[in-house]
């Protein structure tokens, strides 16, 4: 059923544009009117949405919504032209119910008569109850308060509560009101921009604190191995993604390292990655290893995932106390890279790579024994490091390209944090910008 349109007081000059304003256009260039279209939501480089305000003065007239209890339709608002000489359109609502229906996206400013009766549920002693209700109804719109002459205290209180400015009812003229509307719209834009900037700074601080809390602290006390790690969330996210890693040393001297990747990039996947990492550490310190450990982690994933299609890849390495050999388990994950003096860097065997966690109930993950030698560097990584593009084409770096890159960087003498930083930066540069996927890399070095 069509909704009846509330009465709008006709202002022929403003609506039809046939009459001219009594006074010429005034104001400096800084006061020029801008038609502020409704804010649209657009994602930024970190994946966060922000309000985007567009200027369409050349295409759309400014629209004013007047909210005042005036059954006789007395012309409170004079004829007005904006800075471009176009008539300012005026809509009139007699109460807040009508205002709610007339508050469409093309309204740029609200002129509210503070003498309007407050909603029935409001505190009758609160003289600004009607203003507070309008501010809740239209949080993104500029609001001008209209009060009686000499009641400057009430007008100033209205600005303190949230209005952009106040005007005296019996002192309105076209030029004054036109300039007040432009000022209110621009001030609202400025306030909104400052609020978004402050929210962005606060969000960035919270993100940094959260990342510090979520990234692990390796437990390597008593081990001679050197540890380095680097984590870079994909460009569409400010928090951690689905990548996770950890390193611990058990009482028998074995060093256990793990890296994994939950499919997807949302907060649920990030939370699941943290849960898997914590479960891995607890199970490892409890003495589980290899197939038994991965089977238990699959049970954790199956109980905690939000969707049955969610899975996780995982690579675990347990390095013997003498540091010369290790056990390797792969669950759908890329194989680690081993570099040794005098020998080219190479990938460890991945023929017995088992399925990713969460794909096959009752799956098994064989544990392979690998020889490391007396001096070595072992790099574990997620697929974000190898899936970046090379230049403008569709070709990706891949494991072969990554292996050649690490060989060259080792030959240049890069080690530890310096090596990981150079590797991640080069992959990003080859991609032509930030990588779309998360990247996690950890490096263990043994130097006799």
C-alpha cells in the first residue's frame, strides 16, 4: 500500500526557482556552499570501511528539512539561494514522525524549532529533549537549532548537546540562513572527519596491542638454536589473519616448531588459528608428537570451526636434542626450506604430505625423518610467501622462485631477522605492492 506523504508547506520561490532572493549571494570563497551527498561506505587499504562524502554542488540543490509545529504554515523560512544561485529546497515536517519519513538521503541540513513538543516518552523538564531525539534520528546530518530571540543561553546549550549552530526565529533572512546552512554542513563534515580519524587511531592502537598479545613468545630457554620470525597481515586486514606459528623446547631438549594457515581471512579464522596454536603448544608440552598430535588438533578444529568447510594446513618439525636430525609432519602445507653451508638451499621432502586438518575424518599424517647436519638454517613459511605475483602478469613466485631467492640472499650473507625482512620485502616488491594474503615466516638456525 502506498504510504501517504506528509504535508509540506509550499515555498514557491525555493521549490520552483522562479523567484529571486531578496539579497545577492554573499560570503567568501571559503564559505561557498557544497552539496553533501549521503555518506557512502567504502573499504580502505586495511579492509576497514569509512564514510566517504562526495561534493555534487554542480548537480544537486541543497535540501533543508524544517521541523516546526506551525499548523497555519507561517513562512518561518524565507526564500533562499545557495552560493551557486540555485534555490535551496525546503521540506516541512510538523512533528518527529513526519520528519522520520521525510529524512531521505538527499537532505543536507535540519532546521529544528526547539519549541516543538518533545516526544511523549521524554523527560518533560528537559528543554532539549526534542533536539536529542533528532540527533539520534539523524546522526550524520547537520542540525541548526531555532529558538526565540534573546534565548541565546538555550541556543548555546543546543550547540553543546550536538547542534552545529543556533539561530533566532524572528531574525531570519535568506542570506543569513543560507550561510548558516552552508556553515552547518561543512562543520558537520569536519566533525565527522575528526571523529573517523580519532576512531582510526584508537583502532590502530587496539590492533597493535591485540597483535602483541596474539603472536607467540617462543619457549627456547636452554636451546642453542637461534630463532627469528616475521608476520605480515594481508593488505585488507589490520589484525592477524589465519596464519599462526609457535616454537617450544620440551624438557628432553627437543625443539618443536610449527606453522599453519586457516583458510579464510576473517576474525573467526584468526581466532581459530590462535586456538590451534595454543592447543598445539599445550599438547606438545604434554608429550604428544607426530600423527597423534595432528589427530588431536583436527578434533579441536572440528569442534571450534564456524563452518564444516573450514580447514587448516600445518607443518610441524621436532628437532632432536643434538640438533642434527628432525621429524617432519605435513598436513597439506608447503615443505620447509633447508639451507646449509656450501650447499644450495633446498626444500625438504614432501612426498608423504598428509591432508589438511579438517578435510578427512580419521586421516593419518606420516612422520618423516630428515637429516639436518651440523650447521643449518630451517625456514618454515605459509603460502602467502609464495603466492605473490611476479610483475604485472599472472605468474606467481612459487616454491622454486622462493628457493632461488633464499639461495641468493644466503649467498649475500643475510641471516636471521635480516634474511626474513629481505625475503618478505622482495616478495612484496615483486608483487608490485602489498600482498593480498597473510605471510608468516619463521627461521631456526644452528651454528656449532
